[in-house]
């Protein structure tokens, strides 16, 4: 789900809307003995049959004059379906957006996507994938609403990578893993049809550092309940407008500055679902006024219904070495 920074009709809460949409609802991934959770700041590098519902986010913007802006909430979701063991398609939305002070409500555009795993090495817990997402303009709130959705389509190609440290020479390193994502959002218009402001192309990049107590319990040493099902992490995502940004307007920090959030996160991996929460700490004034929060409930359809809804449409499912 790919946002864009802009000025004009969005006004003072543009930065908040930007960051609330920075993360896609995502699926967990298993490569060899490694479970990569469905992280909140970025998408994970694998493909799966999953339902992320709900995906929640909240952050407070800062107005151009330095005062506290509106507090904004989003509630959305995404459904992912494997076509083959290495290829998935998805449909979702950032969903309903609520804003306080002043009160306003809107609905985000529908987003569709596809992802393909180009390479994975189970022995080294390494995976590399690529994909394309499309935000379909005009499928959300109309221009007349308090929080209108974009009336144009945005295409976003992305690359994903992840690796675990399970083959590290010392035990204390084995539970660690890292993931990363880079994407480039290309709007289909140069100017916003609602307010005439320029619509920039945006480079989005981020990553996560994870320490899997799940992995430690299974392959290093026993971890007591309830901690053995947890994966704490630190993650972040950043966005830089790189083309068609237009002239710099005094105080219009949302269009030309890099924005982003970083923060600690925690994921619980159950048999059929994942629960996750992340603190969003804005990196600068353009990114927000105060820390926010994101949360996800992700259902593993490939575990809930492995012979029906949770298997690829064509061919066998992806081989999995690990059962926790």
C-alpha cells in the first residue's frame, strides 16, 4: 500500500497520511528453519496464503506552523493468494481513515499487487523477491469527501530481501535476522486533479532487525513460556520524493523532505495467526508530531486450510522444513 506526499488539499495532515500508509499488510515467510514475521514497517520477502485483518495505525501530524496537527487513525487489511509456490497476488486497502480535531472520515483506494520469489536458499535462510503494487485511483473516497482518496493510479515496483543468521559460528548470533525493502512509486499523473499540486515520484526504503526467541527456543536453547513464541524487532521505513517535486514552498515540508518512522516492534507467532505491534517514532517534524502505533492480526490460511484455501492454485506448496 503505497502512499505519496503532497501539498494542497491535504493541508497540514499530509505528513500523517503519508506515514499511516507507509506499510503494507503483509504475510509471514518461512525459509528453511527461519520464520520471518509479517512486519509492520515494511513487507516481508516471501509469498503465502494469508489474511491480514485488521491492520491498524495511528499517528499525530505537525502543522506547518509547528503546532500539533490532527490525530489520524487507519483500519485496513489485505488478502494474499498464491498462484504457484513462488508467486502470489494480493488485494487490500489501507481502509477507513478517521481524523480527530477536526473530525473527518475517508476511505482509501483499493490496492492490488503481485510478488514473485526469484531465489531462496533454505540452508542459509536467504530469500530474494520482487513485486509490483497498483493503487487504483478513484476507488476510495470521492473528491467531495472530507478526506478524499487519490483520483489517479500509482504503480509501485518493489524488491525484497531477507536472511537469517542460523549458520552463524556462535550461538548468540543464530536467532538474529534482517529484512529489507526498496520500492519506487510512479503516479500516472503529474498534477493532482483535485487541487493541481504536483505529484512526486517517491522512493521508499526500509528494513528490520529481528531477534527470534522462536528460533532460539527451537535451535539454540529452551526459552520459557510465553516468551518462546515472540520475535522482538527494530524496524523503520523512509520516503524520499525524487522527481516532479515542484518548487519548494516556504513551510511546505511534506513535499521535499525525507520522511519516515522507526521504532521497536514485537510479534507473537501462533499456530494459525500472528499478532504484532510497533511503536512509530517520527524521524523529523515533517514525519509527525508525536509517536504513534501500528498493529496487525495476520491469519495463516496455509496452516488453517492447507489442502483448500491455503494451497497454491497450481502445483505443490512451497517446501517447509520447519515446524515450531
